[in-house]
């Protein structure tokens, strides 16, 4: 359990928010899995999902743009140097091909329409973002690099049947797929242009490179994951991911694998080595996933609410950065002019109060279908206004002592329909200080 700092513990220290601070750019949470999925119908929008790799919940967010613009989107990647922006890649044959760039706003939502005017890249099927360049794979096995600041791409190499790319600067890795025989996995030096065949592997569909170890992973069409030693190309471990074929693989900062498994027309699931169940299940078309690695302050929803609180959502006032005395959380779309209980906690995986793992089903307390999502360490009472919102200031103390620590919150609201407890739970919200 993470102890709460003195400014987060007593309700008396949670000063009333006298004025709403101007909205600041938020960031994608470090370590979060970002999943890109297609629309539920031909007239819908693509959306992206922020999922916790440890199974603590997921939030589906819309892409704020035209469905025509992103009808052929293939990939996304969070900038490893700046989690305020996400790169998007459209198909070369789509309505508006090439690299796009979207800013990240409040609660990790994209804001406005993605812009790609500064890029002249013509589109592709896979993308990874480095320190200064965006690397893309397009038809014909052509691998290109485009400056992050904009401009024209230049070709790095071309490999027959190339299907996916991964990056660990100064090396780029390219996996090939040949349905008839094992195909090469190539290491390309971004410094010298030298190429080395790591090994040849059957039916490869996706590729990932560990950020902390000498390890590669490939996913196959049969649902098998092969973990490889980079130096020798030998298979060091293998496991069956599940029924279906693998669409994408990524390593977290701690070198745990997350992967998307396509069930062949039955939707898709995203799994993590940190969780025993899928961290997300989608019924729409899977497109891509990435893991955010930039160390950032962040605020994002997770999990689901129940009853009248199912429609309630969260927003933030500023970011949880050290010394920000105006940081706060705001519950929205809750019952109007009504009291609610807000709980602050230090874990979304284990409750010290209940001595039980989270999320915790509240059926035993008379709230079937509702779940406790955070350890309820600090209870506070708020009253919503005529719009169903209430704001709680959470001043962040100055100094480095809280850097990298995550806290969570969840609300309980009156709901006569949840019997016999009479309370419904909101979705959770997690904020990381940085």
C-alpha cells in the first residue's frame, strides 16, 4: 500500500477549489496499453482504448475526427519523448493517406482533428515512433523514415513479404511472412545501414522488441508466441496465446508482453502477462496497439460504473504535477444536487481495507453488479450542482517525494434501484504524479 502524502490525507487539507484553472494538456499514462479499433458500423468512428496492462480496467475514447478521414487508419503510436501527442497512420489507398498527429487533451482524450499537413508520407500498414523519426512500413515491403517535425520520407530498405516492424534505437527490426516457408527477421542499423538476419521463422504476423533486455518476440498465425534471443536468434521460450491468430505484440517498460488475439470474426481480445484474464475485449475490428513509455503526469478513467452512476464520468483540473495546488478531480453527469461519497485510494489491485483483491464485487454488501475499484482509504463527502458535477481539490505538494506514484478515486452515489444497499458506484479515475 502506498501511503498518502499529508496534503492528500485529511479532508481539511483538501482546500475548496475557488476557481477552475485553465485546462492543461494531459498525457497518456505511462505503461498504459493503447488499442486502436474500428467503428461498430460503417457510419461510426474509430476509437482508441486506454487499458491497464495489470487488468485494472479500460476506457474507450472516441477519436475526434471525421469518419472519412480515418476510414482507412491502420496504426497508432504514442510519442516516446512526448506523451502529449499521438501519431496516427492512414492507409496509402485511403481518403487521406499518410502520417497524422493528434494532441492529447484532458483525461487522455484526443482534441480536435488530427493534422498531417506537415508530413508528405503516403501511408502504410505499420508504424513505430523513435526519438527523432517516424518509421513506417508500406506495400511492397518498403520501410521508410520520416522526420517527427515533418517533411518527406526516405526509404531505408525493402524486404519481400515484410509484415511488421519494431524499434530499439539504433536498430530497426523487420519481420517477414511467407506462408510456404520460414521467413527472415532482419535487424537494420540506423547508423550504418547494415543488415543482419536474426533468424527465419514460420507464419510470423507481428513483432516486438523488449526495451530492457536482449529479447525479441514474434506472434504467429496459429496463436503461438515465440520469444527469441536477439544475438543468436534462438527460441528461448514459447507459449500458446489462445485460439485465433496474433495481430500485435508489445513489451511494457518492465518487459512484460501484451498482445492482441483475433478470433476470426468473433471479435478480439487483448491480453497481458500481468493479468489472468483479457485486459480488453473488442467486438469491432482490431487495428493496432502500442504501449506508452514516456514518464508523465496523467489522469485517466478506468473500469465501469453501475446503476445511475454508470453514465457518470471524470474530468481533471490541471495535471498532478509537484507543487500544483490547484489540481482537482471533477465528477460529471452524476445525479443533480445530491450528496455523494468520494473515496481516495493508493491501489487499484488490492484493498487493505477489505483485505481483498480489486476490483471487488459488492454483491455481498447488497450492490450486485457494482464493483469497488480502488482501496477506499480516504472518504470525502461532496454535493453535486444542478448539472450533476462536483469538484474536489487535491493540492499536490512540491518536491520529488511523490514522483511516479499513482492514486485513484471512485464515487458512491444514492441509487434506490440498487437494493438493498441503495448506492451505486462510478467508474474509477487514476492520477499519476510526475
